[in-house]
C-alpha cells in the first residue's frame, strides 16, 4: 500500500546571484502545494513539501538533490536552479528514477533525459522583443551582455542570428564572470560601441549591479535596455530612478490583468498577507511547475518519469497564473508579453499569443 504522504522536494538557491528569488520561489511553491492538498493532493495522497537549499554551485545543487531524495525520501522534485546546475541535478535524479520538473526559462535545445519543463525558451522570448524594438523603436544596433555560463552564452548566439536576420547588427558583446561590482570599463566599452539597445542575460543580483551602474553612468536616457530575466524582484532592487528605457519579455508579469492572474494574486496575498515577497516570473514558475507536475502524475497514474513524459501536452493542470485560458494543458506554451518598466512596476505593451490562446478576460 502506498504511503498517505507524497514528499515533494523543492530545490531553490538561497545564496549566490539567484538567491534574490528564494523568498518568492518558496512562497509560490507553498501556495501551490496548499491548493493541491485542499483538492485531494496527488494520486489521492497529501503532499509534504521538503525545501532544500541548492546553493550557488552545480555541485551544491546536485548534493541537495541527492539529500532530498536519499534522506528526505522525496518521490518527485521541482527545481528553480541555473541551467548549468540543471544538468547536475538531472543526472542525480535520473539515476534514482525520480521525476524532475525544471521551472524557469532556459536556453532551449535538447535536454538531458527525464527533465520536464514549464519555462519558456530563448526561442520563445527573444523574437517578440527584438522585433518590437526594431520596428517600434527603430533600433538597429545591439550590444549583447551576459554572465559566463550556458544560458547567457547560448542565448547570445541565438540573439545574434535573430538580429542579423532582421537586417540589424551586433556592435558589441561582453561575457562577464560572476561577482563583478565595478562596471566602469564595461560602461566605457558600451559607450564606444554606440548601441541603440543593450540586450542582457545577467543572473539575479548581477542584473541589479549592472543596471544601477548603467543609470549612474548616464546611459539610461539614451540607450534602451532589453532583457528576458528582469522581474519585479530585480526591478525593486534596481530602484525606480534607474529603470528608464528598460524593456522586458516574459510569460508572466504580476501587473498582467487576467482571470488567472487576478485569482492567483488574491490567493497569494490571502496566504502571505499584504506584503509578501513580490510575485514574479521566477517564483510563479514554481507555482506552475508544482501544478503541472501534479496534473501529469494524476493523468499518468504513475510516478515513473517515462510515464509522465508521455502525458506532456495531453493532461490538464488544475491551476495556473499565466495566460487567459482558465484551464491549461500541462506543458503547453504560454503567450509572451513585452513590458516597459515604469518605476517599480511593469506596463505590458505588447504580446505574442499562443496559437490556442483565448481572448483576455478583464
């Protein structure tokens, strides 16, 4: 007989550049599990969420995955970690035949066996934003900037191809190690390149430091910025005086008005009060991931990774905050929205809807 409790491991970094998202990630996952349990759990079993610190290295993420399964007896794992750590975690969980739901945006391409995803890829996020900037802002000169690991590097290569295909040019590129606090030389390099747009893939705290320095150097008023990895948490940390001409593409903004998001935010604030961690795309991805995983497991009536993979695109998940369709197919793409920063908030200005997307509900 199966135990009455199903333990779900949650891997999130509480330190390093991505640690800035830990509070919202934890809150979003807790809310999703609370909702699942109120509706009967997974496979009729109540879910016990076991939260583990993935740390700030690939090795620490793999060790956390090993411990949450080996010591805490988690039967499924949901994670919001970097792309490089994803591979280390996947190998550990594949060896133990444990389902692995990876939730944040990522570079795309072929993934290691057994990885389920809900996050958008670079191919989903880049074209709408770059095309809009070229058309609406007449931008033709782009400077590419990212941290030194797989997601930024592969995303920059894809961006270069898109920009070239639009008849525009890449006038500069910089790959930064983690931990740089002094950006004076980088600002001088950007200035010499004379870009219309700086496109960045800087992780968490790294984006905060850069964008503050960018504004302090007086560049914000004359050079546009575009990113797929700046959310409400980063925006608050950057500061409202440093967000001029900052554009972001994402499948989720807390300011997006839809039946799904309004209901999600109402439950989020009811659960965590008037001043919870800011709702944002990285935290919300875990909310989606928990519900998506539950939908796949219930549809497959199994915890075997291969059985779950066969149900991707064929199973419904019970709750979502993204899109406008009240019911979402587990693993289906969400529409991508383009927003401009206005102080501490995002104003959505354009969207590329998924093929099956319904009209928005105000």
